[in-house]
C-alpha cells in the first residue's frame, strides 16, 4: 500500500519555528506559560510540539498529484502550509482561536473521517499531548513516573471537567459573577484565592519564625544607603547562610565558613558585598556589609570541588576533610547576611542574633527521611552528609513546607464547603474516579495547591543560592541534578516567596491551556506495556528518555515526597509507593544494575526500546509517520571513530523494531543561557525524527556504497544547517538524522566480511564523512588561513619553536613575518604563538588590510562579539562583505577542532559566532547611519 507523504517528511520551516521558540527557550519566567504549573526536565517548547504535530498530520502537496500536478503548484501549496505553521508557532498565538481554527481545518482535510488518537507513551511534563489537545485531537498520554502523570493530568485531563465555570470562593462573589469565565479561568481564580488563604494561615501559625529586621544606628554607620531606614522594621526577603566545619589545623580549630562568593549585589550603582571580620584572639569570623565602589575579598572557596581556606589561619582544607566533617554530622551553618525589602529596592544588613535564634527554634514535626539515590553523576550532596530528602532542608523550611502541606488538606475541605454553598452539585465521586461534582472540584483545587507546595520546595531548600546579578534566590533545579551548595539562601516562606506566589504561577499556567471537550486520558504505565487501542488508529509523537542524561525518577523523588504528603488521599493509587518506581524506568543507569554494569544498563535500554517501538508499530496508523524527539551528545571515540552509546542504543532499538528514518528536523529546544550551558559545550537542540515501518524491502548495500551515499547526501544537509546558523556544538548530532536515513533505508549494510554493519559503525562513518566535508573546504581558504588552521590544529594558542612554524610556512607558501605583521601571531625569542581572540587588536580596520584573510575575519568577529556584542560584529561583517560567510563556515571547523582537543573556552567563542550569525547578518544589512556633526555653541 502506498502511503501519503506528510509535510514533515518533505519540507518543514525549521528556521521560522526555531526563531519562534525563543520566547519559551530564552525566558524562563514567560508569563502564564503552562510549564509554570510544575517543574520538569528536558522541556520541549510548546510551539515546536505544535508545529511538528501539524506537519506530522498534514499531507505534503506531492501526495495529491491530482490537485498539485507539478513542482510549482506543490511549492506554492507548501508555502501556504508553511505560513500556517509560522503563525501557529508564535507564542502570542498559543490561545489565538482564529490561528488554531485554520490549523485544525488543515488537519481535518488530511485526516478525513479517520478516527485517530495521538499517543505519547513518555509524556513527561505533557507538552506533546497538551498541544495535540490544542489542535483538536483525541489524546492519550502515559508515563511510569507518578509526578509526570500528575502534571499531565493537571494540564489536559482535569481542567476540561470544570471549563467555563466561575470560581466558588465567596469573596467578591458579586463582581466575579459578572464576567464570563473562559477555559479554566474560574479554576485559576480559586487556586489564587485559596493559595493566599494558605499563606495567611501559615503566617498566623509560624510567622514568629520569620521576624522582620530592625535597622539600628550601628548598622547605618558608614552606610549612606541605610540612614533613612534607621528604626524601621523591614520585611526579610532571604537569610543567607554559610555551611561551616572545624578548621583541620590543630593550632587553629576555628569554625570555618565555606563561602563561594561574598557578593550580594553586582548591579551598577548598587554594589554590595559581605566583608569577613576576623577575630584572631577569639578564633572567630564575624560578617559586616559593605556598599558602594569596590569589590569583596577573595572567597574562601578555592577552585573546583570542595577546597576551602580558613579565614582565620589561611590554611587550605582539602575535600576529604570537608567530606569527613559532613558525613560525621559535624557540618553546621552560620548566618552571614540578611536581605530585606526597602522602599527603594533590596537592603542588605549584617547578621542579627535574634534571627539566628528564630531559625534555631524551628521544630519540624515531620521530615522526609527517604534516602537519596546513589547517583554519582547527578546527586552530589550525599558525600557531604546530605543523605535523605529531609537533609536538603533547614528545620525552618521543613516547618513551613509541612505546614503548607497540612493546609492543602484544610483548603480541600474549605473548597468543598464553598462549592456546595455556590450551588455546585455533588455526585460524591472523587476526582480519581472520574467525578465532576463538588467533591471532585475540591480534589482538583487541592491537586493544584499541592503543586504550589511542591514548586515552593524548589525555592525553599538548603541548596538554593543567592544570585547577586539579579538580586534573587536561584532555585535548586537549574540543571538536571542535585548539587551541593556551600552558602545558601533561605527564603521568607510566609511573605516574599510563599505559597501564595507559587499558587499564582500555577494559576497563570491554567489560563493558557486549551480545555477542549475531546476525549483525553492520562495513565501511569510502563511504555513497554502499551494500553490496548484499536489497531491502526494511533499516531505516535513522543519525547523518550535520553539514555542516561537525566535520572528522572531519582530527581523527581524530591517533589514526590511532598506531593505524596499533600495529595495521597486524592490519588491513593497513583501515590501509593514510598518513592517513584525505579526498576522498570527506561533509562541507562549502571548504579541500579548488576554490580554497576554499564553493558547491562545499555542492553536494558536498547531492549526496552525494541519492545516499545515494536508494540507501537502494531497499533500505529499506517498513513502517519511516528515522530521521536531525541538528544544526546556524541563524545565517545573508539576504533571506528566518534559515536555515541546514547544514540546507538535508541536507534538500534528503532531500527531493530522495523522502522526506517524518513526525515529529521533539528529543533532548538533549550535556552542558550541555561546553567549547564554557561562555560560548557552542552547541546542546545533536539533532533526530531520522523520514521515509518521499513516494509518488505530486501535491498542490501555494501559499506562502500553506504559511504558513497553519505558523501552525496550529507553535504547538502550540512550546508542547509549552516545556512540557518545551526550551533556547531549540535552539528554532529544533527548529522545523525541524514546518516541514519541512508542506513535505515536498506534491509542491511554489509561489511567486507559479509556481516551486517552495526548502528555504532554507521554513526562513526557518518561522523567521518562530516569531518571530510568540513576539512575539504580548507582548500578554498587563502594560504595564510590554511597555515593558521593547520598550526592551530597542532598547537592551539600555545607557544612553540620558530623553526617548526617556519617549516610549515614554507610548505604553505607563506611568511611568518607577514603573518606577524597582519596581527595573526606573536613571534620573538625563537618562539611563535597564534594570538587568541582576546589579544587581537581592538581597533582593527579590515579596509586598511592589504591582504585580508578568512582567519583574521573569523577571529576578529569572535573578539568583537565577545567584547562588544552583535552590533560590533555586524560592523566587521559589513566591512568585509561576502567574505563574512566564509568566516562563518570557518567557525564551524574551528569549533570542531576545539571540541576534539577539549579547548572549551575557545570552542564557546566559535559556537557563539555561528549561533549569532542571523542577527549579525541582519544588522550588517542595515545602512550605516551618519553620525550627527557636533554643533557650535557660538561662543567663540
């Protein structure tokens, strides 16, 4: 049977969709984004999910030769469909019914009368099923993780039950009933109201643990910024603490504060920092606050790891000592500063004994005593004595979170009473059993308030740090890990960062979800045991686990312990286990396997995917491709070349289950400023793979034929990726798709000995061809650039003997003296060194360069971008004209060299240039504005 090609398999406006994803990827605080309902990891932007689903379901014009008989008519129709995708992908159109209606109409044209169900068996945060619902499609989602199931239920299953209904809380009832409540707006209003009620109740019960700070005359001495506050009591935003151990120097034995930075505020004109004041006789450190011009002293932390110097005796304490102190329970904490709210912004005051005492008087009645998983890759605090989830919180934080957890149950009773008083019918059926009456509504509000408490835990634990750049508290899960924090910030849980604020985030998320009346189901299930569906009616779109990148179950336990305490009565079956399920989680975790076997973990992952994809193929609709999102960096080098176990095992599962890759799309899914990207070469993109059952093909090709096809097809894809400024850090990953499209097109690729080529070998060969593509271009560069490129590959920016450099110069027909004159290198005393971008001349004028080289252009572009931004780089691009494009291409090659050599900082510069290229080009194309002449004042 001939299947219709879908738009995703022929043409997809990847540039436009990636550009449209910026509001979601670059702004973590995007107002009312559905992700605000709860934290999760590996979040795919909603606009990408929406656009991909549309392209997965809508026919490509080439599938209708009766309506579009030639390439011109097909391209015109594709352009029309692409315009719909571009509109659909805009964040501001997320709830635009006109745009959504047009998209639904196009989908209906392609689907016709077919009854299909969009399925995501790894739903995670629920982005894909949420957007399927927004596009008017029946949706089924499942996940093994109960936290993921709860999040997805709260996004797509629960709100439609109460769509269009007003809130039930009695305050301002007359005004509230005058308006029309769309979608889940009424539910959102109740979440805000009862969240504020919980905050006020908590303040009554535990407010004494969160005192205000009085500004004394002593604090204001030599502090102009505090003079106007003397005698006032200010609300505290955060208390800043430093962990302490005993100094290992026997002659000292002082309490040793472990502090990574003394900065409080780096904002220009509002600088503030902590100044340690050492009492040598008493062997004690006190802390003062300084403001104005200047900088803080060097922190006690030394380099990476857990090395600290004692502020009293200056001896360095090695990591082993810190670990021993922590594991022995001898790690303490000292208050080092208080951040308060003034009428003109943040106010920083020194520690106050009464505030330390208030924290010490907290007596939690419950603590989550479950052990953190032994995951040395992602959970790093265990080595320092933080072994249970309760250890991650101060006693005061535990009191606050347990109080809020108890208040969720009280709020549930209050909502039930108010719902009945507001005239809501009660069918007596709980939410977990499909109820839609007053009881189910009370359950619903309590679920969302439970999320508010769980979200608050992310900002209210002893691993949160103070951000002196923005003047706020950084939450724990800025990356997919539970790290160690030495100095930490404790928020005011009954005022500045309370459950009321957290519930407002959850409420905002509710206003941007579709609440369609279509059939929706969300269940807890192992993806290897897919629920029964009518064969042939399922369209699969899913974002499965990325091998061992994220330990979802181990990390989500942090939230699960609080959600279970809040909501076990609402979802007794879903929240029945002490912690989230681990044994059947489909991730490669050697520490859970037999003796930590990496091979066992790999085989479990691979076999799991074979089973998942095999079952999905049995129930999938034959007219639609399956779409899989996947990301894993290739950084393993073996005899065959560079490959990736993460990619190998997933693709092996996919191909072994009988699928072939029909298209790949590089999607920008991660913000470039995320914590793990700063100072590293982490991936910023995800590959979106469209695939179909291989069918009955028996065609086989040889290794030589496979390489020949790669060399024919891969250059076209690489040039397209560079044209749209795809990040060099992701180029190897993006090339996997085209390579696997060739590999999976045939029943097998035969090696010289007649055996079938493995996926790993195919990945390595794809990377080899990619290397050849980038290397071959070197012949097009000027001779100076070819010399610099070869020398850079050999020596980087290190200093080496002049003779070796000159020998290479003769071979490349260039002169070391000329290279020096052009500012490419430094030469003297028998040594030669390439100049790194930071040392290049800042007043470089390409128009005065008699022999302009691509090497110069590229590195000066990086220098300008790093130091002065995109406008400065655009000035250079404008001045050098068409040669700027060659400089962009060279940046890809230089990045590749840096990555192979492990030169991280250099790699970051070249990667940044390629990513910023569209904006540099845009600015370079603008006409140069003439500077206005300075007018005379007529005085002379």
